[in-house]
């Protein structure tokens, strides 16, 4: 497992916290990797025959599988343990950040005051969409918006360290595997792009925004998000790493940028935390923001393409009912995103929906890419 | 430092997520007990690492401080040993998840009462 690069804004883990987090990561591994074979065994030997007996056919959807799997005692305890793991891991990373919060806020203020390259623009009056505020997404109490003190960076700092731990250390020392994947995908598929302006939608703590700065020297890179504490952290983190980037508090559905402002618009695991309506609106906004010949690229969880059987889709859908991810299952398996992209103005011949490999790693992400016509 | 004092922060930070709380096990008390159990299990793992640190420090020096324990950086070899311990520990902890335990009442050994009668008879 890789270690995080210890930039000045990163909360430090005490030796006890390191041990606690290491256990919770291995606990997650045991549930999702080691015990997955047993879960499937229960499906094949108990739940599937029960479904056939009851309905006289094979399951066709994840909802079919749910009818018989949710009754299985093994599934029930497996699911309960997964929820327990999630809450313990969130609480432990929250403790780690909270005890260091006064110092982190001081560093944020200092880095903001002495900002060398980047900017931060907050809009306290911005209306926060229901899809991101109605419940605490992935069971993080306070969600992306908790502010415990003035100029708070808590939610952003916790997201950075929490996402690294949840990623089992496989997201690289700067926790930016998704941004690196986006860069790699664009360089391979659109080698002639010479972008002057790049926008990252729903950038949160900015980890995945910054790789675009190094990848396209001379380009101005912008990150927007609806969470003020995440953006404060993102700004301070970028300054601490000496990477120029402009962050502002805006919704990806309706930004304040002018038509045709960007050569590249990207997002990383944004869609599954929005809504069916918002995905369409965001795609239309991407079309509006791109210059002719510009490219949009959206990365999200790979299971949209890799979970193809009703059973795999049922297991993948665990987060919808157990991890406060209300749009998860619908995004992964129910929406026709190509249709939404076409309705937003992109041409069928320009659309790519595929898997993008993490450079140098085994993981991949779902990718939707398209060029805006008219160059 | 004008940030909120620790006591107030500890009181104000929500610790339970807003949203749906699933009831996988059918009884909210059982879910609570499971959460307590795994929290204890986590702390046992934390203590294991701390004891391991102290044991290793004691091999190289006769006296060591709390600061020495905190500053101790496990080598790659020590990290691998601890990871192996955690995996074995998780296997023991979640042993019940790896065993085939019948759930239906008729499969749980109701005939056992027959065995009791049988061996108790004259």
C-alpha cells in the first residue's frame, strides 16, 4: 500500500490512527474481496433455487435478486458488517481531522492570504441541490457541508484522507488516480488537444483537478463545487503543492462561465451523486461551455459497464439502500446516458462510452467522452 | 487560536449520518451490538500494534518513552508482519462468516433432544 504525500494541508495520522485505519481497510477487504465468493455461493445454492421455485423463472433484474438475497441470513450479516465498517471508518477519519482542525484552518488562512497562483471564490448564497444535501452521502455525518468553525476546511480534509483510506491506498501518493486517469485518457484519445482552459466539475477537495495543470502546461485550470469547506481545502492544498488552480463555488448544472469558455470539461465520480434530471442538465451545460472542437470527459465507477448479471448488479447496488447513495443504482444501471448526451447536443459519432484504465494500475473507471462539433 | 474549543466541537460534530438507516438484521439492538463489537475489535488491533511497537523498542533499548512509541516508524518488514497478523485476526474474528451454519430450525439439530433422551435412558 502506498503512503500519502505529506503536503502541509494533509491531516497527519497518529500511530493509533494509522493502526485503526489499517484495520478498517483490511476489514473492508475481507468483506468485499475475501467473502464475496461465499456471498455468491449463498446466491447460487440458496437464493437462486428459491427464486426459481417461487417465480418459475430465472432472475432478470437486480430487483429480482434482491427479493431472495435480502432474506438470506448470510447476506444480512454481510450487509450489516459493511454498514458498520463504513460508519467506523468515517468516524475514525473524522476524529483524525477534527483534532487537527484549528491548525488546518490557520494554514488555510495563511495559504489563502499568501496565494501565489490560484484563486478562491465562494458564493454563500448558492442554492445547494437536494440530491447532494437531502441525505449525508456515503454516510459521512454532515456530508460535504459540515462547518464546525469559521473558515472551516473539515469536510474537504476529511474527504481527502478518507477517500485515500477507502481507496485502500491505490489512488497514488497525491490521491489523484482519477485525475491521472482522465489525463491519460485524453492524451491517448485526443492527442492533438492544445487546451487553453480546462474545467473540472464537482471537484470537491481538488485532488483530481490538479493533474490537468501538469499535463497541459500553460492551460488555465478551474475547479467548481457546491461545497465551501471542500473548496477552501482544495485552494489551500493546491497552494501548498505550488500548483496554480482557480476554484469557485458553483453548481455544475448552471455555471457562471460564458458560452464556449473551455477546451476541456471533465468530472470525476460526479454523476452518481447527482440525479437523473441533473445528469441531463450537466451534459447540456458541458455542451454550452465547450468551444467547438472541445472535449468533455466524465469518469465514474466502472460497474456501470462491468456489472452485467442481475446478481453482480444486485451486489453493486448495495450502496443505494445501505450507504446513503440515493442515485447510485439508477445511475449505474437504469439511465440511458448516451441518449442524454445526444439530447444535450453531442453527436452519436463523437460519443465514447468505455472503460478508462488507471495508468500503471489495475483499476479502471467508466468513461463518457465526446467532442463538441463545429471545429 | 480563535477556533471553536475542543469541547464545543466534540459536542457539535454529528456522528450519525442523516438519511436511511438500514435494518439488515431485523432488530436495531442487534445492529447496535454489532457496531459496538466491531469498534472493540478495531481497538484490539490498535493495541496489538502498540504492544508490538513496545516489544520491538524494548529489544533495542532498556527504557523508552511515550514519545518514542509515537515516533516509532515500522519498517516494511514490520508492516508486512502486522498486515499478516491483521488478516489472521480478521479470520478469527469473522470465523462465523466462513463456516456453513444451518439457519433453518430443522437443520439446527432438533434431533439433539432425541440424543439427550437416548443417552439418559436406562
